[in-house]
């Protein structure tokens, strides 16, 4: 089985199946981060060359199943997975985290894109906590009046006049997030609706402090069969091969 990863779930799935003699997995990374956390199981790094390249890869290595466990904002690879599965007849399952929903006390403004998030910050200068990566920061160049605290897995040059980058990988605790927001005198947060528990606590801390959050909604991806859990993948695999799930 080919697992498209780059997420905690992808790693966990590969690990979960590593102990099961019925399956052989290859975990695929795009290679975006400098510090790939190599899993114990087999993995590869790098793009395939579009949907056709992925289809060729599936055929070449005779994969029986494809699991798309990429981040919900990685829309291109998910679209490629749907196309490549159709081209090759490979069964495809998407392992997708449910989106976060606002709870009582949350002050969210939901927006469709990073560009809309930058607009939603308003014209008056504010102290903003941004949890976005190198590829998304450009959207905020249109709002250079704000003081940004940017948290990403790898440090990078933002191009923003007043920004500080902290390189860190989750999980982050409620206490640590609360302390960070208070110490940095953050007035507003921007977050992608990734749905991962690893980075949820910043939202709980914002709720506790009464801080507004600009929540960027997920991009559109073509429909595919989905599950929200590792167990859902295991059950699906069992139905493919007629084997009982363990
Ligand atoms: P993307 O825009 O959907 O994909 C861009 C290209 O990167 C794809 O067309 C593909 O290249 C290659 N690619 C993406 N994921 C791959 C994988 N797992 N294995 C091999 N090639 C892959 O993706 P992205 O938003 O840049 O994200 C890249 C990776 O970072 C993904 O694995 C994703 O799970 C992870 N990630 C993304 C985010 C985010 O917010 N976007 C957050 C956390 C983790 P080819 O067309 O050449 O095959």
C-alpha cells in the first residue's frame, strides 16, 4: 500500500500496519520540511510528477491500495491521488481529520483563503499570531502594518517588515500556548482549519483569553471515500482483501 503522508496520521498509520504481516507499506513525503521525522517503516521522499507520475508509480510498483493521509490543505496531491486512482483502478481511501468546529466562547471569523485572512486582520496595526508556513506567508505582504509572530516547522525569511519566526513542531500544550499568547501580547490569531489535536490548544487558549481567531477554511478537494480514523483504514483494507480486521 502506498501512503501519501507528511502528517502525524500518515506516520501513525505506517507504524500501526508495520506489525501486520498482511501488509507492506511505503510512506511518501513531499520533502517540504528540513527535518523529516523518518518513520521506522519504508519511506520515500519527493514528488511523483503530477497525477500521471503518481499513476505510473502505482503501476510500476504494483500497489494494491492508496491511502491519502496528506494534510487537508495539501489540495494538489489529494486531487492527484483521486486522478491516479481512477487512471490505474487502484482503491483509494482518504484519511481525513474532521474539521474543528467553534465552541461556545470562540470568537472565530471563518474565511476561505489566506488572502481573505490577511484582509480580515483590518487596517489598524495589531499583534497577530500566525501559524502558517513559508509558502503561505506571501498572502500577508498585503498587510505589512501588523506585528506578526509566525510559528512554522522550519525558520524562514518572511519578507514582512515586522515579523518574528519561531520554529517549532507540535504538540503544544494549553499552558504553553496560553503563556505564549499572554507573553507576546497577541491580539488576534490566524489558523488553518487543519483539525489536528496536535495544534488545537492555541484555539482553546484564545477562547480562554477572549481573543479573536481568523480561521482559514479548507480548500476544495475532489470527492473520495473517507475515514477519520486509523481503524477505519484497517477495516477498509480488510474489506479489500477479504481478511478479518484485527
Ligand atoms: P500540495 O500543494 O497538495 O502538493 C504539491 C506537490 O507536492 C504535489 O503535486 C506533489 O508533487 C508533491 N507532494 C505533496 N505531498 C506529497 C507526498 N505526500 N508525497 C510525494 N509528493 C507529494 O501539498 P503541500 O500543501 O505543498 O504539502 C506538501 C506536504 O506537506 C504534504 O505531504 C502534506 O501532507 C504536508 N503538509 C502540508 C501542510 C499544509 O498546510 N499545506 C501542513 C502540514 C503538512 P508531484 O505533483 O510532483 O507529485
